[in-house]
């Protein structure tokens, strides 16, 4: 999974005991999500084998209700702890089968968003959370073959794990049952469900694996830029890893307000709507790295799964490194080494306060992902690409569909190459901090990095820097020159800026936009060309700076950029509205229309990133408006913690103002019961 923060909870001792005595083999499930009630119910059948005597068998199930529980065809008594379904009678040594009905109203893991034709339902079960919506196993070492059938309205698409078998209309009218089947076992956290108004495109890889790409039906024009390089990366990773893709089919679907960048559910990755881009947005933030990362997880995490959080780097480090290798295949060595160098710089900065090593369940995401990737790069360089590939292939083959620990991998590496895995483990996995000096030796194998390091140490003249900008040096060197000269007087720096613009490199030109917030009159015409760049980020930066530097021409710049939506978070559009209301020449009618438009973007009809951008502007211009107050308070109960925090922080800050508190009390007195309860929750805080 690709995310910012991560903490994998340890498997409890009781479940370690259970997997030693009981093996759950197969699950057949029929589930029905209810968007209106934000609930789910279903019928579950598990086949399991009792290997040793055991008093109680537990199935993880958070706040669920159960009925018609039967083992081997006979009704049995059971206990519901609120966290587990406890079975204590009716099973025997050897093969058994349990069937039961359940209902749940999950507070997390199963999310219901939007409404009407825009409604979506999706899951995020990383670690141990699938048990909030589906009776399953928080222990990642319990692997089961899941066959999921989902009943839902016939005007929506339903996606789950495995091969699509059929969808059948049923006697209930407008409902269809979608049937999916897995052929091989997987951990419960990888079980997924996604429902939405999706369009689909398909292709086939070199080895014959079907690929399915989904987008919201409103985004069909964005298929190519969103999924750019997908097939090429799949073909590369399959060849580089040396093991055929193990799951038969691979599909990807974006959902709104997803909690992280992406999640590698077996056969069916879910990712964030923010990565759905057009050809311009691709230059700002694209899905390529996350795409490769989640695909790599289908081998590293799904095919083989770490036994516990201590070995989590075996999933995230491998997925991060193989995603980089895929990007190296696409974009070349300089790109690859620039990313490795960026990882190293992040790790070096973090090492000042981060004292937890990679092989620790409490390690940071940065350690699991990027230090894990660096460890693998060092190993690959030391033993050679051929032996590295041979070891990885042997490792995957030996432990496929099983759980692994670090020593399982290192033992194979030593067998294949004779590598000093004990020293490797000590330096890269058990020792805190980051070995920057060692890393720089590996980085310096690349000519671009050599030049970059040399430039940072040198004191070159402006004429020498200008010549570098004119050369074919890789773009980060040119960016560095632009940023490092930001404090040079404009008359001296002008040639640097003009030469940087003339590179026609989007990222170098963006550096000009960012590093020149105050635009001299003599540079105005050239700076204005940034409004035409194929980058919404550059357009937005340039628009703000031009309006600040030349207030008399605000209307000209607003007219030039009118109607541009920008990326998925509509940041450019919302910045445009902010400039229009604060700096534009507007009538009262215009002002009211702009406020109404901002309120619409701040409403529950839009994603949290859009709502937050709109609210930030509204709080600056009209925070006492009852509609703004309502939108801000609604932000506090969103499922995405970043947006919730934004809402709560602003509510508490504003309530310190007596006049604001008085307005909120008045709004609360005339609100419906749900909103009144929400207002009072904060008004009554001590």
C-alpha cells in the first residue's frame, strides 16, 4: 500500500495459537450493502480444518449481529463478544463447514460516499480491519480462498477480488448479483469491494493476463493519461521479477475520498481519485509510481505476506523498490538516481529524530518504504542484478501463498550469492538512522548525480550557471540553479530566468514561477507565458503572483484563465474564485454568485480536497455566513481524518471568538436534530 503513515498492529498470541490448530480454507459469501442505511448484511460459509484439539474457534467480527449459525449442517450455540464470533461446539477434528448470517453497520473500513448516480461504496482493510464489514481474520497468517458475491442495484458496477464469473438478475426487481471467485488463498485484509458508476477499458499483457481499467463515467476522457504506461509496467515487472503474475486478472479502480494513495487488494487495486488526470494534469501529479507500487504488491504482500509488522519492509520496501525499477525502465537512469537521492535526503533528515530501525513494527512509513527500498538497492548492486533476480524468484516460488519473515529472504540470498547477509541485516535493517556516506557511493555511479553533487559544492559564476542551463543537463540541476539564485538581484539574475524559461522544460519553468513571487516590470511579458504552460500547478502559481505584482491587470489575467478547472482538487478553479472575489472588479450580484459557487464546492456533493480548498477561501471572506458555518461543522464528521482535523481545528479556533460563538448558538437553535447535535458537541466542549 502507498500511504503517508502506517502502523501495522501485531497479531495477538491467541490468534497465533488458533492458526496452529485451525486452518480456514475457503469462504463463499453473498453480501448486500445498503447505501441508504450505510450497512451491510450477508450469508457466509467457511470451510475449515481442525488440526489439533481446541476449545473455542474465533472469527473476527466487529460490532456485528449473527443468526442461523450452523456447523456441519446443525444449528449451534455461539457467543458474540462484539469483537469476535466465538464457536465452542459442533466442530470435529478434520474438515468442517460453518454457515451463518450477519449484519453490520461499520464505523470504518466500509465507506459510503455521495448519493444518487454518484454514490460509491468501497473498502479499505489494510492490516486488520476487514473484520469491521466482513467476518474474517485479523491474523494475516490465516490465508483463505475468498469467493465473494455481491447483490446491488443493476445500474451500478460492482467489483471484488478474483475472476468475474457472472452477474444475475434476481426476483427482487432492479438488483443484480455479481459473482467473483479467487483460485488461490490470501489474507483477509486484501478482500475488497467497490461499487460505483464506472466505465471500463481492457487490454491484455504479453503473457496473456487481462487488465481492466475503471474510471467514473464522468471521467472517460481521462483513461489514457490516468493509466499511461500500465501495460508496459506490468510486462516489465513480470519479466524483472521472474515470476508470472499469480492471480489471473488485474484490475484497478479509483474512488472518491480514498484514505491513502492506493491499496493492493488481491487482483483489484483501489486508488485515490486525485490520480485521475487529463494530459495537462499528468505533468503535475500522475498515477505512474503508485500504479507500479500497487502492482508490485501483487507479488510482494499478496502472493507472499509478512508474518508480522516487524517484517513489514518485505512488503513496502519491495513494492517501493520495484516501482522505482519500473520507472527506471520508463524514464531512464537519471530519473531513477534522482529518486534514490531524494529518498536518501528524506531519510537523512528524518534520522535526526527517527531512532526506530526498519525491522520493528513501530518503524515509520519512511523506513518501511524508502529505507527498505534503499536496502534492496544496496543488495542488488552488491550481488549483481542477475543473482538478485535469481534470489527473488526462488524466494517467491518457495513461499508463494504463504507467510514470510526477513530471515526467510536473507537465507535464500545467501544460498544464491554467498552475500554477507548478517552484516547487511545489521546495517540496513536493525540499525537506526541512515548511512548517507554509504548511500552516496552508490549514487555516485551515476554521472548526473556526480554533476549534481559537484554543483552543490561549487561556487560558479552566473555566466557558468547560464551555460549549464543551456546544456543537456538533467532537469533537477537546472531547477537547483533557479532556486539557488532566488536572492540574486533581478538585474543580475534576469539572464538565469530567461534561459530557464527557454529550456521549455515544464519543471524548470515551474521553478521560475515558484522562485519569483515578486515580478519586475521588465520580466512581466516573459513571466506571463507561464500561464500557457501544460501544468495546472504552474498556471496557478503564475496567476497568483501576476495578480499580486500587477493589481491593475487582475481582470486581464482572470479572463485569460477563466473556465479552467485544474486538477481533481479544483485548486486552480478555487484560487481563481478567491482572486475574483478579493481582487476582481465585481458587482454585489457577482460577489453573491461567487460565494454561492464556493458554497457549492464546500458542500457534501464534492470530495474533501475540494471542500477544504473552498472552505479556506470562505473562512477568509465570509466566515460568519450560516451556510459557511454549516459546511465547516459538517467537515468535522468526515471519514478522512485530514479533512476532519481541518474542520475541528478551525471550529475550535473560531469558537474562541464571542461573536462567532453567538452566531453558532443562533444557527443551532433553528437547525434540524442532527445538525443541532453537531453544533452542541463543540459548543459544549470545555
